[in-house]
């Protein structure tokens, strides 16, 4: 589930404390000597145009870095690597590699933004069967938007309909997102629940408007409860899901996640009530609809299933997704 800024009912304004905390936990830090070492090894001239630097850095990183996200064994590194840790290890997954990419070009004076996407076309998670997020560095040249990526080693013009959904993030928001996914890695691949919870609390402080962090907190407490047979963790999980719903009350996504939690702990009647509430609200995320559709079919709720199925088909056939499923 990606953060949808427009869905937040009451936004907390950005504060100096949030910015200070983001800087303290930034994965982009590079010392001058480290930056010079990387630029020299990549063979990048500072005299090149910004566009050519983006192309060269993307290509060189793609050649020099290995991919670290084994689908069977999970992510080897506990949490996420910082920019320089990616360089030292010469490997990382898509978020880690593009974190290094961003750190390099931003220190070279090139301004980019973060475009986080779900299931971009042409990547391993294309379609709806398997779900994944992929971040791009986005910048503009001659009024055109371009996306740069260390994984593919390329810069290309941004086109509509190349993914399921997207969100443009500021550096502060991305740092919170980075910590959130690092916590998810600690919880899912390494069972480090307390470390994950600590990171999620920091992420919440950096971006208190991101309701998806509360969903991740709910997931972490739920899995901790399952592993440790601890009822208190389930209570804390439910509180987190409810908080996410309160933050984005007119969006289907948090209701669906809350309903899934209730279903998993055996409270199917309550789950169905939450799913009914979810259907009253909209989403632009096809994966949320597809997942809810499968759950309702499993529950034998044919009428509700049909409502969600029709909503997904309508969104799939809209102009927004023209070309994605071709």
C-alpha cells in the first residue's frame, strides 16, 4: 500500500523537529572523501551536463552493483543499507541502489525528486500476481519529466500508465518511507520485531501524515503476536490499523488492511463489516481492489465480491491504465 497524500483528512504541518530528525536518520550521507572515491571509481566528469551525469551514473551503478533481494532467502542485510554501505558492499536492492544514486547526484548539485511506484511495467513485479514497489529519481529537462534508475541503468522519459500507482515524495517523506521499509525487512526477513517497531516510531515522527506507517506497525505487532503468542501485540496491532483508518477515512486502502487483520485473527464477521465499509470508499490502487476481491471470494460474499470486481475492471479499462496490461 502506497501513501496517498491527498487522502489524509487533517494534515500535520512540517516542523523543524521533523526536518532535524530526518537529517539525523538520512541514508544519503556521504563524506567528501567518500563522494570523491565513488565519482573517481565511476569515471564521472563533473564537467558533463546534468542530464549526461544522470545517464552515466545510472549506467555505471547498474554495471558495478549486484542485486541483493533473494526471493527465497529474503534480503541479506538486516534493515536497509545507507548510501555508502551500498557502495562498500557493491550490492543492494532497488531502494538501496537508488538511495546511493540520489546521494551521489544530489551532492553533485543535481536536483531530483522521488517517484515511488508500485509494479512498474518491465520489472519483475509487473501485473497483479506479485506486488512490489520501485523508486525512481525524477527530474525535468525542457518541460519533460524523466525517470532515472540504477537497477536498469537508464534514464527515460516518464510516460503515463506504466505502473499500478505512484506517489511523489519529498526527501523528508522518502526518509520516513525508507525507514518504514527497513522496519518491514527487519520484521519479515529477520524477525527483529523490537528493532522494527523502533524504526517505525521514528518514521512516524518524521512524517506524521503517512498512515501507511501505522499499517506497517499493525502488521509488525500482528506478526509479533503470532510468533510470541502474545495477546497484547494483537491489541496494539488493532490500535494501529484503527489509527490509519482515522487518518484516511475516505480511502478504501486502510479499511481493507484493517479487515485483513480481523480476518486473520479469526474475527470474520467483524472483518466483513469493515470490508463493507471499505467498499463505500474509492481507491486508485488496483492491487488493493484485487486483494479485496480475492478475500471476498474466499469468504463467499458473492455480492460484495461482484462490487469490487466491477470496480477493478472499470479502473483497469480506464484511460489511466491504457497500455499497462497490453
